[in-house]
């Protein structure tokens, strides 16, 4: 094997920095004699090679990094190594491709589920695509949020990828070596169902649930419905019905329960900690698919009163896709006031579809206790469907779209800039409330225009542009056409790089920032540094880590230490690894030449115009996103002022819906009804987060 790929037999738990948590655990289990399906790990060296060869800037925003991984090209050395191993285990074999982060499955944090897993992967093209998607998943918003919450620096985290033969299990599931509900160490909890374990792990079936002692004696047994099972299809896994006679029977035999608890106890003894283990039975043979330490604190976890939660919803494939999208945007569930300021953005998509007679229900619902419940993703049509062709025609009028976008955004920007930049908040409660309402209306109006005249038209261009790009290279996508653009995020990155270069020329400035000097201390003692930092923040200070929250985030203006955390890597390496704007423009021009080779001059001109509109739409999408961040900042300032006038904690107001907040403002104080609502929702909040 090479530095890029290591078999499980060559890996131990000491290799976490090269094999990631999941890979190191699998190698460790093989060494301990635990039955694990054959496999290997693409090491973190392979990840770093991919980053280097594709010139991916890891200091860019997470969305930009994800796209760069997905559209990059597999380095030749890595591609050959991966393909040779795949052919060696049997080309055409079904394999699982799992992310294995270097910050995953550690003792003090559980990163499980933050990166991707792909099952039933077959063939060279599917394999390379799955690896790229695993790499990109390291930069999902939820994964980045979790790392920062736990104190892991982004640049210190890398990703390995587990390549493992899949087993065609008859029964599969999960076993916890302590009871996670009660925290009892003398009990194990087993979830089991027919077919592949995906159905249990993803929650698409109601599995059998057994509480056992450590010898395999069943203490409590609840037989699940097990109406369906996941099995291999020709291309993907498929869900099929379970025979009626098997549904009412326990999916495990007494001997299998004994074997499973015995092996689980062996794994726990080896790791000296409680474990969460995925397993599968094939022809009565037990395989361990992966094992990780149960999150710190699980031993002391108290039983959750699930009677206070809404019923758990069965998740179909459409709902699962929606959930994953929502979890990326919203790793922590919205507080009620956040919900009423942020969800109208998403709701504009449904409003636009409704104009064409298509009624789409894919927004989360907030109940009266603050629980976010999944949408059912229903689709209906009504008599307005007759207007659908006209709607499509309107959105394909690209020049009119650009003009509408410019008119709306250029009108909104000075209003938001004034509201966000004003240090003199309104003194009167009603005036402050009116300003807050104005900001909310602007959020809704600009969201409508963004989706109708930039997002949807750009999406409709993907197919035609993608078809031309695939002829050049199957790995290309329309995203590759965006290089060299001067849009907000790219311009911000360039300005930050220039700021870092300037600070390096000011005696002692960079050294003090790298040593942990605070913003206030540094700017108080050096006027030149203060001027440089203030100029940058005046232009870019509304940036926040999570732009999909209104009230529960902070901008760089509000959290200057976070700004310094982003700046420090640039001070260490101001050159960076991303393309310059000039290199990006050159790449775009060369790509355009390749994708239009063989076309007539007239057709080339048409494609050129489409590409330019596509690039313009992206600029306007980015422009709108930053506009919202400024708007959210202005909203926070108004809410803080309202809380001050009412003499109530600002946090309390976040537990109110917008209509309830308006009622408080009309009363000039918090009525008893709203006090009860705040108290109840604050009490439920830990359950809300657990439910999400």
C-alpha cells in the first residue's frame, strides 16, 4: 500500500491523523480480531493532495469550498491508487464509501453524522464521485458549526475516506453498550430490522428494540412494525415490503442476541468506554460495520420525557432530502422570533410556484411549544396551472430579470445600510418597532426577487450549460463558469488577503494578532492598525458564520475575536492556495472556448450571453445574501433597543413569535399571557434541541 491508501490490517488507533476516527477504529478492530468486512482507507494525504492539485482555498466560505471539491479533478496518482484497489477487491463489487474525519469519534466530541456515507457504490465513476462528495461534506455548514462549537480549528481538520466491501445482510442494526436513555451501564440497547442497516440508522423503519443485560438476556422487548426493508438494487439500495409473517416476529434469534452482546462487550473492553456499534448478520455470521465511542456525558444522561415531544415522524426519501438541506442551513433549531424572520425567505419559493398553480409544502412548521416539525413535502396543483407557461417565459427573460434585480437591490441597499450603520437607535418604542417591521418586509421582498429573477433562472440554465461542459470533462459543472467573478464573497476574500499583507508590513501588528492580542487592545495602541481594520469592517463587517439566522448569530462587527480567528490563518500564509481573479478569468475564457468548439458563430454568441447571465445571477445571489446579513444586524439592534425600553432581557423576546412581540409592543410591557409563553418555551428548549 502507499501513503495515499492503507488497508485496515495496516492501521491502528494511533493512525487517527492519517486514517481519521472511523478508519482508525476499523483498523483497530481488525487487529483485535473483531469481524470487520474487508476494506481500506484513503488517507488524509490523499485529501491534501486533492486540495493542492485543485488549488482549493480552505480559507474561503464553506459553500465555496464545497463547490470546489465537487467540481475538482481527481489527481492522477490518487485516481490510479483508488482504481487499483477497487479492481483488487473485485471490480463491480458493491462498496460503502464513508467519510472519516480526523476530529471524528474522539473521546471529547462526537462528529458522527457530520460527514457523508455512500452505500451500494459500484464502478469507477460512482466511486470517484462518492470520494469527492465525502471531501466536500467536511465543509458542510453543520460540520463547520460543530467543529467551532467544540473548539477545533478548521485548518487542522482533514478527511480520510473508508472504502469497504458491503455485506448483504439479512438482519442489521445498532447496539449501544450502555442504555443511552437511562444511562445504565449494566444494560445494552439493540435496534434491529431486516435487510441492510441503512433502514435502522436513517430511521425509515420502526425496528425491534431490545434492552438486554450483558449476557444477552432480554429484559425488555418491543417488536417494531418492520413494514419495509432496504436491500440492494441494480444501481442503488431499494426499499421493499417485508413479508407479513415476518413483521410480527423478532428479527434476531436468541443465539444472535447472545453473539451480538458478547461481541459488543468485547469491543467495549477493548476501547475502555461505552460504544455505539453498527452490525450485520449474513448467514448467521456477525460483521461489525463501524464502532464509535458514545458521546461524552451519555453515561449521566437522564431519561428524556418523550411524552412532551411531538410524535416522531417517519421519514420518506423526499423528506430525508429536505431534512438534510435544513440541517445544513439550520444546525440548531430556530428560536420562535428567528423562525418568523428567516422562514419567509424560504417561503418565497412556494409563493412563486403558486403563481404557476403548483402548491408545494416543504417548510418546517413551528408548534406552540417551539418544536420544529418536518414538512410532509406535499405537491398539488390548482387552476392557476394555466399560468405556468407564462411564469416560465417570464423567468427566461434574462435581461428583464437583471433589470428587476438591480432595481430592487439598489433600492434596498441604502435603506439597510442606513439602518445597520446608524448608531442612534430610535428613542420611541413604536418608531423602533416600525423600523424592525420595515427590515422584515425588506427581507421578504428581496427574497422573492432573488428566487424569481436569479436563483430559478440560473437553475433552469444548468442543464443546457452542463451538457456543453460534460463534453469537455464529465467532472465539470456550471459552477466552473463562475471563476474570476467579482462577487461579494470573492471580493471580501481578496480584501482580507490585502488586509493581511498590509498588517504584515506594520511593525508588530501581525505578531500580536497571532499571539492572541485582543482587537480592543491592538487598536487602542496603534492608530494605523485601527484605521486598516475599521476600513475593512466598514465594508465587510456584516459577515457572520451562519447567515441563515437573524437574531442568534453575531457579525464580525459584534464579535471581533471571531474576525481575528478568520484573519490569523491568512497572516500565517498570506499567499493562500486559491486562484487569483486573473487566473480565474483566464480559466473561464479557456473553458468557454473548449465548450463552444465546433459551434457556429451565432450559437457561440448565444452561449456566451447565457454564460454571462449565469455569472450575473450568481453575483446577485451573493449580493442579496450579504444584504440580508446587514438587515439581520439592523434587526438585532432594534430588538436590543426594544428590550431596553421594555426593561426585559433581550433573550426573552427571542421566544416570542413576531405577532406576540407586536402585542407586547402595543401594550408597552409584557402581558401575563406572553410571560407564560416565554417561560414555557424556555422550559421546552432543551427538548426542542434534542428533538431536532
